[in-house]
């Protein structure tokens, strides 16, 4: 009998979030699942790790083909704990993170705890994929994306990914998904990020708010454009961040 692949799951919305429960149901036919996810929401944690507080790792449930753990750490903490404690000799075959409540397209990849977990897997040469839906609601409906996300997962299990490369997958908020587009990461930024309010006891305080600005709205090959058109965007992303053009330019500097 062929051995089923070992698949590690994590997220940044917490181990009981609807998105990760959907992901568990989606991936169960494809392998044996080990879930290690935060105890509470850890959105916006990026690749943060915990260095001043002890971490726990608590087994919540266990059944054939599925173990669920939770931790008080960040998404990256969860992946590190899994790789060091649960898989000390051989890493899992694949890592999937999500499904995040909210998009992680464009520069959001740099802030996302969901993608932080993916990048940690990628740094350990595990084929890793992050799934996100452009809907922050707890009652978000992931079902329109099911066949498409399953197809992406199947292809990753079949073909693998190069070391140092991961996938950032984002799903539009539409009643019917049109299909999948392979895209590049769009250029944009968050603007007017803080709202100032007056504290009743004196002084000001600030809420992180803001809105996202698409800096290339005419481009048709970006993840942002794909989502706007009702398609799932898939962006191959990489750990290696060297700017090779600048590397060549700087060789002429007087340094």
C-alpha cells in the first residue's frame, strides 16, 4: 500500500477558524494531516517569532489521518514547533496555510501571518502554499473556491515546488469563481493607515485602519487584476531577495 504524504497545516486566524476547518476538509483525501495553529488570532504577525515567552504545544484531537495541535505562539512559531518537536528526523512532505479570512495579495505577503507560516516552510525546503479568501467575515463562504483549491493542491503534490519557492494563492469574493490565473505580485501600498482619536483621560491614541492602493491599476498580469476579474490568483514567490540588477550596479561604486 502506497504511503500517504504527510501534510502540515497552519494559519494565523487560530486553530478553530472556519478557514482552517475548511482546509482540513479539503485536504483530507490527499494525505495525513498534522495541524499546528495558533490558539488565538495572529493576523499581521508576518514571520515574527516569540523569544521572551515560553511556548506550549497542546494536542487537541487525534483520529486516523488527522492530528490537531494548538500553540500560544505565532504562525511561524507553530511551524518551527512542528518541525522540531513533531518531525525531528524527517520534515513533512508539504505545508499548507490558511484559508485566511482576508486577501494576501500584493505587498500583504510581507505582513501576513498566513504567508509567514508558508515562508517558514519554504525556508526549510518544504513545498508550501498559502490560501487566502478576500472576505474577513467569520461566516465567509469558501465553497465556491473548493474545486480550484483542490486542483492547485493536487498539482503541488504531484509536481512539487523548487527549493526556496512557494505559492501565494488568493481567492476573489464572488458567487462563482471564473478560474485560475498564474500572476505576478502587484505593486501597491497601504495608505492613511492610522486614525487618531482623543482619549477621554487626555492625550491621543491611534487605530490601525487605512486602505489599500493599487499603484498599477492598468496592468492585467497582476494578482490584484485577477481578483478584480473574478479569478483565483497564484503567485510563485521566493525566499531569495537579492536584487541582481542592483548587485551589478553597485560593483561600480567606490566602496
